[in-house]
């Protein structure tokens, strides 16, 4: 069985050093977004987050589109954190650590060229990562961020199903993974995020960006 297919508790044993939960003492839950930014979906998502005064963490994939630097700046202006997801959305499980570092350096340079600070955090596409890669990144000061909840908004499931998966047993410190990079239209992430933020308001939960240092280069 491949490491990323193991049940959650075993994955935490097999992947020491990876972050699955944030500090519950902060009294917050943490929305994170993968695979974007998307020139159509992400601006709408930023509007939703702004309406509820919520901050989130975006793990971004590089893109050569003219819109990309400006959208990275818009994410930053909203008070959100920007972490690393890669040059392309592909499994890097078999990639050498040196090659991964080269790819991440390219993404870092692109983000910094947009005038934005990079959060020292990497989320591997599909969660595919080896223990030695986690250590290699940590030696550079980059934390590997996984998740405690992934409702599956990359599939066209019923909104109520996605919502129930996200809030079932919700605890302070939970890291929820959603996807602003998606080919689905309408994008499930928009309505799901709004429903979650309403729920957080009603239950007194604070939605925050991950409290991680910026990458110094």
C-alpha cells in the first residue's frame, strides 16, 4: 500500500515532521486552498473570504499567464498567506529532493517577483511525499503542510455532502483543504466556502491563515 493511502493516524506515524493539525490553542480553524490560483474562481473566492473577514492559506501552482502575478498580489492584499504547491500539479513522490528544490525555487522566484512574501510551507500535490523529502525541506526552513480534513470539492458532489464532511467532528486546529484550482463550473469551492464561513460565525469559530514564518532568501 502506498504511504498516502494509509489511514490518517498511520500517515502521521509514517510522515514525521509533516503538519496535519495546527495549534488548537489558537482557537482557530484553517481553510487552505490548493491547485490555484484560477483567474475565474479565485477572485470570486477572495470576495467571499473578504465578506466574512476570514484569512486563509493558498498553496499555489506556477502559471505563465499575464494574470498570475496580479492575482498573487490580490491574494496577498486580502491578508492571506501564499505557500508552495509546485511548478505543475503532479505527483513528486519519485522526484529527487534536489529536483524538487529546484522546482520550488522557480515558484518562489515567481512569487517574489510579484512583490509578495512566500510563506515557508509546501503542500505536496495529492499528499504524495516521502519522509526524507519532509526532512530535506525542513532543513531549508520549509514545513510540509498536509491536512486533517479534505471534503473533496474537486468532485461534483452535492454541496450538503461536502459541507457535512468538512464539519464532522470539527475541532480547533483543523486544517481543511479545499481547491480554488478546478475545472468544475460552477466551482463547488465558492458555495462551500460561504457555507463554512457562515457556520464558523454561528458557532463562534475563527477562520485564520496558518501562522508560519515567511521564507527568507
